[in-house]
C-alpha cells in the first residue's frame, strides 16, 4: 500500500499536534493493550523486546558509522549502549531470569528503552557507575584469563 504525500503529512501533523478523535485514541489504546497482552507470552515478548533492543539502535549505529551522524558523542553513547546491553544479556543467560519472571519481557523492553533513550542516559549511568568500575578493578585478571585460554587453544591446534 502506497501512501500519498498529503496523507503522510496529515498523519504526521496529527501526531505532532496530538489531535486525535475519540475513535482514533480508542484504537491506539486498544492496540497498545493488545501488544502488552501479547508481550506476556514468551515468544511475542522476546520478539518485541529484541526489536526494541536491537532494531532501532542498530539502525542508528549504522547511520553513525556510515554518515558520521551525531559526531563523536553519538558514537560514544551508542557504543556504551551496546556494552551495557551485552552485559545485560550475558546476565540474562546466566541467571535464567526469563523462565522465572512472568512479565520479564515487558520489563526488559522498558529497561532497554531506559538504557537507549538519551533523555534517561541509562546506559551511560550503568556503564560509568557499575560496569566500568568492575572491569577496571578486574582488568588484569581478565586479560590473564583470556591470554591463558588463547594459549591453550593454540596448543590444541
């Protein structure tokens, strides 16, 4: 379905002006409630959480890398986001949290938004206050462990 420019402009103006009819608001609210309901099921919840956590940030990273959009600060914030998200997912795998918490994927979607949105600076706060401190404290032992593993791996070849 191809939208005409005028129709797209009309919808954009409605969203920007928050000028919705009662039926439109009802449809939006109903859709939102339905999506929240679907998110309580593990398949859909994980799908929504992964789309929120990966799709848009990956696209913004693509733009930042290829078009130098946003400059150094934008690339730094995206890199910080990916580091924090990686640690978050490693913790998720180790802890088996999704199996234990019914509404986990809804919470994960909210946490991911908090991490990504520049208004909250969630990834920056978690990185600077937790991850950076822990990694700096253990940097030498991590480097030694990686070196030992790579030596053992090379011996087996």
